[in-house]
C-alpha cells in the first residue's frame, strides 16, 4: 500500500482555486484552499506529478513539524528537540528559507538563522559531525512558515520556484511571471479551442504558456532538476515514467499570435519560443497595437499592457484609450482579458467589463478584467435592432 502524506502547494494570490482544480485532476485527496496555498494529501507519485504538471504552483512542500512559538528563541527550542538524523547527515548540505506573517516575528532571516542554529546544535551537542549550510542547490531545502504564532517546517520538494520553467532564455523589461501567465489563461476557460492573441506580448510568456495549455504539455518538460531528486527515498524510475508520459497531450488546431511595438521584445520572444520548441504554433510580428487592422479569426485576446512605470500620464491614458478603440474595431466577437494595476487606465478603455477579479503581479495589486466584444453598437443590441451577419 502506498504511503500517503500531507502536502502544501504554494501559489500566487487569486490562483488558489485553479491550483486546487489542477491537483484534483492529478488525483489529490483532502484538498483545502487557503490564502496563497492549497493543502492536499497524496503519495510520492502525486508529489512528483504536482511538481512536474501543475502550471499554477510555485512550490510543493511536505510538512514535517508543526508547533507554536512566540519568538525566535522558542522556534530554536522546538526545532532542536527534533531528531534531525532522519533527514540530515554530515555528508549532506541544507538551506532554510522562511516566510513570516506575524506581529512578534519581524525578521524572517533571523528566524531562518535560529532554525539553522537549532539543527546544527542538535548534532554538535550529541558529539556528531554536523551537516553544512549551502545556499545554492543544497541536498535538503527546508521551508519555515510562520503565521502569528503557528509554525510549520516543511521539506521543499521543488527547490527553485516552479515558475522558472526553463524555456525563457531572454527577457524583456518586467517579464510576466510564468505561473501568473498560466493562471490568467486558465481562469478564462480557454484550453485551445480557438486562436490566442496577445498584441502586447513582450518576451512571449503568455503565448508560450497558452501553447503549452492548448497541447496539454506539462510545464516541467523544460526543467532539469527538482529538490526531491536529492532525497534518500527518490524513486528515479517512477519519476522517469511520469516525466516521459505524453499520453495526455493533444492536438492544437489553431495558433497563438503575438505582436509588440518593440523589436527588442520580439527578438527575445522569438528566442524563447524557439527554445520551447513551439515555433510551429506561435506566430510573432513587430506591430504596434494601434496599427493592427484585422484579427486572425475566431479567438480570444489576453494581454498585459504597461501600468505606468515608464510612461508619462498622458501617454499612458492615450495608450489605454487606444486599446479600447482597437478592441471595438478589430476584435468584434472576441473575449478580451486585460490585467493592469491602473484603474484610470481601465476607465480610458471605455468598455464595460463583463467580470473583474483581483490578482497580484509582483508587488502590484491588479485587476484582471474580461470584456465581451459584440459586433455593432451596444445601444443597437439593447434596442433589439437586427445586425448584419
């Protein structure tokens, strides 16, 4: 009988429900949604699958200790009592990262230092050789989460954040996080049943994530290492079976179309698309959005316009007004989805959103808005006038 255990999948704010759906689809049990995390139960195979297949997970953690503490010294005491020989030996290296949401714990790095001290002292006080600290690529990566006085120490099975897929070799300014890009697409319900358009595509992250979703290619296909591969119980044959299984992949009968005003961005996008092996499915052009005159046919539009960090206010408002004008005139019959942290910009688009949801891009609170672009004028539709086909 396979051994099951609790796990926690970290994600970005607003993507929790999408991640829960992904985990259930992989066979997870006991799925519970919290803020930026989804907890679930499963076995080693599911842990491997969650790392390799989940598009909206940042980390897959395996909790090993839970306790209450009111200060870093209490954390030290609780961690020191644990039998760390189960996980660490003198020939292994380890590292710790901490996330703290607490009124009494004000410095996450100091808490990490106290955890490190506790583990090292656990060995030295028993007269045993101690494991070494290694910040980059350690044998065992530990993650401490502190919420008020509730502490959870977990084994990090992922290592480097899962948003770092491995296909992006070139970046434009302020590239979109891959997990956020995938979550934005999955939230629309699009799974490849029509064309995908991003007229302000930067280095191409939305386009690449869209093509992967359309063909149901696992995002882990480009990645060459996970932290669990250094664990003593790593099952190489099982992971090989999971990572080479293409039975769930499907045909994509449409295309992803990307354009941008920046030639530099297009060069970066082309390199990333080629590196991902998706040139057949993604078409790229240097083309300002305002010069776009036609759409490629039945499709959906998702884009991430500038928020205002590098544009003057007048230029930015003109940009958003142009977006609204092009959406109305070039993309009738489409759904358009736009993310931005600029509410005045959204107002300048001049279209009524069908839905809104909160997302966070980096440190910026954003809205993700859906626009349903009907042909003709809204007042004509409301009055019941017939429209030409």
